[in-house]
C-alpha cells in the first residue's frame, strides 16, 4: 500500500469521525439527549438515578410551554435571593456568567462541561399572578389543582421571597414536586425562557416505569 493510499484511508476515517461527532452534538443540542435524575426535588414524579430522554426540539422551534410541563434549565447564578437583594417588581432569576470566548462557551453550552442544570415543573406562565398561601398555590386568585403532588405535600414559602408575584413576560415560575426539598422560583425568581433547555419526555429506566413523564 502506497503513502497516498494510506493518507487517503486516514482522511476518510478522520472525516467519518468528524461527521459522527458533529451529528451527535447537533442531535444532542437541538433534538434530544439522555440524562440521569440526580436530586430529589421532583420526587415522587422523578426519583434519583432514573434515566430520562429530554426533548430539546421544543426549544429549537421555540415551542410554547404549558403549565405542568417538566423542564430542565440552566441553574441560576444565585440560588437564594434575600429580601434585602430581591426586586419584587422584576422577580427574575440572576444569571451572571459572561461571554468567555468561543471555546469556553462551546464547552459550557454545547458540551455542558461545568454547567449545572435543574429539573422543575412549570407552575406560573408569563403575566400570571402567582401566590403561595395557606400551604397551596393560587394562580390569578384561583386555587391550583396539583394532582401530581402527594396528598401530604404542603407548599410553603421555603423562606423564599418570591411567593406573591406577577410572572414577568418571557419567563416562567417553576417549582419541584417535592416542595420541602426543592430550591426553585420561590427562592431565586422566575426563569427566562431562553434559559429553558428542554422538556422531560421519556423515562427509559427502570424498565417497569418506561414511558412518557407527566
């Protein structure tokens, strides 16, 4: 085999690897990706170590979110906003990460190296008045029926300041189903829609609970 032949074989192999990586990353970022539940904040709907498939196509086509959707999003820079620092007229979670160069941003946003992601349920939609009182959630003055919660679950303020607010346009109010074990919008504010990464779609492990997640 001549040198030219070996170079040609190497280049063909190299191109195949590059194409495979590009396709894989494209599918991961724009279509869907598997993940593992690591925290108890969505218990019992989602349990730790369950395997999920996340739907990122909704983000790609800028699909609308609905109340009750379970979503993943980039964790805010500040997980708890004190009453002293809170702006109740603009109750939006804080994101302080700045542009750090193409390679750094690629590793963070595409490869998700060093990135923390939360899984929560959409409770309040843009423009709605969300109020937590008497251990329940009220939307525009009406009691929110939450059949996905266990019977003994109480929704308290969890010492958060954002418990009687109007959800700003372009954001959503999110909470975990395990209300006493969830760091969520009560503590850090509403999540901008551009920070929503995906909807939880399918649970594929364990096999005995395989199926879509609601």
